[in-house]
C-alpha cells in the first residue's frame, strides 16, 4: 500500500502582498507559485487555492530578529495565521525566516542577479 502524499502551501505574509509556494513531502522542495494582493478577499482567495491544489497543511514564514525575538511583523503574521487557521481548519506549521532575506540576497549576488523584495 502506497503512503499518501501530503501537499503543502507555503505562505510568506506581507502587509501588501502574500507570496505562495507549493510543495509536498516527497519532493521536500517548495516551488514558487504566485503572489496575491493582501486585500479583504485574501482568505477566500487562499481557500480557493487550497481546494484547487488539494492542500493538506500550511507552512507560514515567521519573521524574527537575529536574536530569535519576536518583532512587530511576527505579531502581524501570527494574527494572520490565527485567522487563516480558523478559516481553513488546516494545520499550520511555522518556519523560522530569520536571515532568509540575507541568504537570498547572497545567493542571487553569486549569479549576478539583483535582489528586490518589491514595494
């Protein structure tokens, strides 16, 4: 009997936009999927994608400072995650994002690409 595959939706919560990536437990890799405007319809938009993509679990990036302390953005993300959990009824796993932008910038600079988080 084959084990069932768990599909993930990774969510990078911003105040203006929300970045999404998809993945599953077999590949162990998240693939950039799309970016949504963070507006009054965001929970409905995410719910629609969850149904379409047959998502089983959510992974939300949790921004913290270098000392592993919460920031104002950490609080914002936790509040959004609470709303999302109530709305989707899916398990949420947090992924520490400390220094992720620094790492991304370093990797992109190695390939002579520019780093731009957007407006």
